[in-house]
């Protein structure tokens, strides 16, 4: 009986140590230090926009879609947080349905970035 208990305990311990923290607590999301430019791509607004928006919102867009290509362009948009939080079925939702969507973390980071005053460059802190 003792052996069985030890065996079961070992399996339990192994199955725990075999997982990393993220499986238990969800992917870590740093919403405190979000910058437009930072060497840490996991909290860079430029990175999010480049990955999820710039395909349609580039500069010199012949389709006449608003540019989000520069810092100035991005902070000039006054409804950024509105459109990224719309229901996917809303025609104004960004990114539009069918396109790669923002993760919950990316939404939180954009929200915190706007609310913290559009911090530009971490290196210039
Ligand atoms: C598949 C193309 C596409 C993608 C990807 C896309 N958008 Fe758009 N977006 C549009 C179109 C089309 C419009 C409507 C035309 C306009 O208002 O400029 C629009 C409108 C907007 C507007 C409203 C502009 C205004 O003047 O009211 C904002 C803000 C916006 N998008 C932000 C984003 C953000 C942020 C992302 C990435 C997270 C994104 N979009 C991804 C195509 C796209």
C-alpha cells in the first residue's frame, strides 16, 4: 500500500513539474509597461499594430483607409479603444471578422497604453 501511495504521489508531482506556470495561470500578460517602442516585443504597441493592423492601415493607402503607420497617426485616432472592443459581428469591429484578431492580452495592453498617455519610447524614460 505504501508503495502505491508513493508511486501515485510521484506521478502527481511529475505531472505538475512537467507543466509550466502558463498552463495553470494563463499566459502572462504585462499591461503595466506598455510602450509604442520597446525592445520587449511582448509589450510593444508598434508590434501589435504591425502584426494585426498595418496590412490594411498602412501609409499612402490607396483605398483611403486611415493610416496607423506612425505614432502620430495612431494617437490621432480617437476611437481606437472603441473599435477594438466591438463585438466581432459589428461591421466596425477591428480587426474585421475573418482577419487575425487581437488577443485579450493585446486588447488590455492597448487599453492601458491609451489610458497611460500613449507612452512613446521606453529607452527615453
Ligand atoms: C482587413 C483590413 C483591416 C484590418 C486588418 C484592420 N482594419 Fe481598421 N479599418 C479597416 C477599414 C476598411 C476601415 C473603415 C475605413 C476607415 O474608417 O478608414 C477601418 C477603420 C478603422 C478605424 C476607424 C477609423 C475612423 O476614422 O473612424 C480604426 C480606429 C481602425 N480601423 C483601427 C484598426 C486597428 C487598431 C486594427 C488592428 C488591431 C485594424 N483597424 C485592423 C480595415 C482594417
